């Protein structure tokens, strides 16, 4: 689980909930958690680049339908910083920045 400080949880709700489609799993008012009920293993990645000569993203979020996620980003006028691209290591992905400036790698395994 990643934790990020913000004074504007509405921006998090709009981006991670409405656009990315993650569920609000916990809401204390002062602390909200978005995610899904899918079981995942903990992963930490370290790299000198993000692949294909891209910067290392702050977060990678795997989605069930990368094209639908891309369409929602475009409909919300969120600039696409890289991609969409089908990469030689078996993912289709694109990069965007969240409302807090973090670089996100949105991906789907092909």
C-alpha cells in the first residue's frame, strides 16, 4: 500500500475513483484508500529507466482494460505523457500524471 499526503481528497476521488475506476475501500474522512478486491502480492520495483527510454514512474497500476482506461483519461482531458504502447516485455501501457504530479504507468498484460 502506498500512502500520499494531500489536503484535497476530492482530487484523489475524481482521479483514482471516477477515472481509474478503483473502489473506495476505506474512508475515515481524513484518510481514504482506493483499490480493488483482487488479491495481489507486494511488489517494489527499482530501475534506472521505466523501459523504452521512459522515466521511472512513481506508481504502476495494472488494469483489466487499458484501452478503456485510456479513453477515460482522454475524456477527462488528462495529458498522456507516453504511449499508448505495446511493449516487447508483454504489456500495453501509457503514462499520465495524477492530480498531485506523480507519474503513473497504467498497464495491462497482453
